[in-house]
C-alpha cells in the first residue's frame, strides 16, 4: 500500500500530558519515511466532552483524519458513537483504535494482540497454558488481557477489588465461546476473592498462601494502575501473600518501567516484565491498520526507551 500526502493521526483521552503515543507514532512515521503528525485531543470525560467528541468523529468520517487512538477515559464510552466494531473490540467492550473503512467509523482494539505479542516475545515457548493465569483488575485493559488469554486456551482467574466487576467481565466475555465452563472468576473462588490492597486480616498470609498454592498460576498479570507514576510505592500484590513459585509476572504499567510489583517479584526469583512492549506492539498494530504498513518495532522501542 502507498500512503500519499500527510497522515493526520492522533489520540483522544484525558489527561494526555504523559502519553508515550506521540513518540511511538512519530517514530513509525519517520522510520517509514512518511509525512504526517500525531496530535493530542484532550477530551474531558463524557458527557462534558460529548460535543467535542462528536465533532472529532465527524471530522474523521469526512476523511480529514486518518486514524485515532483512544485512551482513558473514553475506551468504552465512545463505542455508541461509532458505526461498527471489530470482533475483538466488540468482545472486549473497549476500543483503542479508530479507522474509517468504506466511509464507516470502525472501532478496533489492539491491546489484546499487543499483550499476546509481547508475552510471546518475552517468554514464548517457555510459557505453558496448562496452569492458569491470574489477572489483577477487571477494567478495560484487564478485559483485553483476559480475552487474549482465553483465545489462547488459558484458564483465567480474575481478582478485582470489586467482585461485581470481575463477574461482569467474565459473564460478558463468556458468550464468545472462548471462555468455557471451567473458566473461574474471582467471585466463584473461595476467599480471598478480592484484592485487599493495604489491608490484611491476621490469618491472611496463610489463606493467600494456600489459595495461591492450589491455584498454581503460570502467569500473573497486573491490569490495575497500582504502582504507576506518581504513586510508585504502591503494589497490587497483597502485602501478606507469597509470590507463586514458578509463575511469571507481567505488569501492564510501564511508567516507571520497574514497578514495586516487578521489583518484589524478581527478588522472589520470578521472571518479571513491564508493559512497555505491549504499548509498542499495540501501537505498531494501530499504525498498520491506518496505513497498511508495518513500522519496524525496534524504532518504536528506541523512541520510548
Ligand atoms: P481501568 O479501566 O480504569 O481499570 C482499572 C482496574 O484497576 C479496575 O478494575 C480498577 O478497579 C482497578 N483498580 C484501580 N485502582 C485500584 C486500586 N488502588 N486497588 C485495586 N484495584 C484498583 O483502567 P485500564 O484501562 O484497565 O488500565 C489499567 C492499567 O493498565 C493502567 O495503568 C494503564 O496505563 C495500563 N495499560 C497499559 C497498556 C500497555 O500497553 N502496557 C495498555 C492498556 C492499559 P475500580 O474500578 O474499582 O477502580
């Protein structure tokens, strides 16, 4: 595919000051020798930002914008304003990429594929889905991660501080057929079924230890923002719980690159990785959807390392 003229790309979210996306997409443009820019559209949460959102989407439908990324807090809330969703965006219930296809505004989610690509890059053949994955959090990113893991045949256990949110996630992903009867959800588990951050009952260490030993996860994924800048001293891992031996730990947080969770997991002897690779991979996929061209992943890495 040839890309003629200037590409007009951008990001919808709020706030956006700390976003790495402009660097990633600028690197993609430069490395492919394309002209264009990647602008930030700071849209307050709906309903406040609704008029601005509608304007921006109309601009895109008219062909005056070639591609948009979507981040917090709009990943789910702008879905009703779109014309269609890809199967993965529909299943996940969140979009991070918008494109125009045949005049229609389509929402896509590249987080799930980005997560899988990075886990594969990091641990590839050494990972087994014969033991479950434990996902912390049940928001938009957790939905993408759970969807990705289910498609790859994992059994997934979701722990969230709100049991109802974990239940909703599992109920809504289940009709895909990817989640079978055996998929367990936080609410279906014996206590501790919630993330109790910063609190611990006197017997909690024993309970967590027994529970984790029985679960024996091969992978632990943090899909909460806990540990992210500026609250870098926080960890989503329950303070009294031992790290499950033999597990790998993936933290979607990438700022800072070494979160407290990763530091402590590594100190306990576990392979651990931050979410910068997922960010790079989801960006590369979005760029490919907009242009038909695959940017060199190495150039994107260099832009954010
Ligand atoms: P979200 O939709 O707001 O969901 C966040 C989840 O974390 C919710 O379940 C939330 O529970 C839970 N949570 C928040 N604060 C918590 C706390 N103090 N203790 C326990 N649970 C807490 O956000 P998201 O879009 O899923 O993003 C989550 C994280 O993933 C963010 O740090 C984001 O930057 C990162 N992310 C990284 C990538 C990547 O490419 N590496 C991609 C997407 C997202 P409540 O609803 O109860 O607050």
